[in-house]
C-alpha cells in the first residue's frame, strides 16, 4: 500500500513546527504563564498529531505481525518510543 504523496511532507512539517515550538518556550516562565500557556496547548496538538500518525501506520501496516509491520522498521520503533 502506497501512502498519499503529501503524507510524509505533512509529517515533516509537523516535526519542524514542533521543533520551532520547543525552541520558543521560555524556561523562566511557568507552564501556565504568558506565551508558555499557548505553547503548551500547541504542544498537546502536536502530540495528538504524532499519536494519530502512529495509529494510522499501525492500522495500515499492522503493528507487529508481518514482514512490513509497523514495528519491523527501526525508524518506526524509534518514533513509537519517542512519542
């Protein structure tokens, strides 16, 4: 099964956006103060998007069983552990 041609670029944009978001967090402010409050809400959005990515791939490829299953690829295992 071939993924949609825009799927991987969309995931890469999410990764880039999340990286920018992490760089914008002000460690001097509390989690609910100022801009960190908005950034925490956006972080929740990115986490949900990455979890949906895992769920969609696990459903389409199979989680464990099979040659091309989700957890048969080392990059997917890393992705699964990090998310």
